[in-house]
């Protein structure tokens, strides 16, 4: 960890296998629903909203990750989101 500067060269990230072990999990909390987008140099292994794994789209040309956050059953509900890379 002391030697990692937080960046992965794009050439390296595109060669990472989908069968690899996860290297990190990004966890956050969000309100609302609809399309969620984030940028990642690595293709995620899986995305989870609440307790459910969700289908996602990843564009390797620009690193855009997108998936849909469902409509909550409660007002002001906070979704826990986990993205495993």
C-alpha cells in the first residue's frame, strides 16, 4: 500500500482478467433512484445495490460504469452500493 499511488496505467487496466481476484471494494451510500454512473480504470467484477447484485454496463474506451438504482419502497431511503474491482 505504501508504494501504490492510486493510479493504474490504462494499458495495464485493460489487460486485467475478469477471472481475477478482487483488489478493492468501493462502498458508498446514496439516495434516490435511476441511472448511476462512475468512472473506473478497471472493469468491475460485480456491483451490488442493497443486498442484490445488479447488472451493469462498462465501456472500456472511456471507463464509464453504469447501472440502475431501483425505486425505493420508503421515502428518503438510503441505498448501500458496493462496486468490486
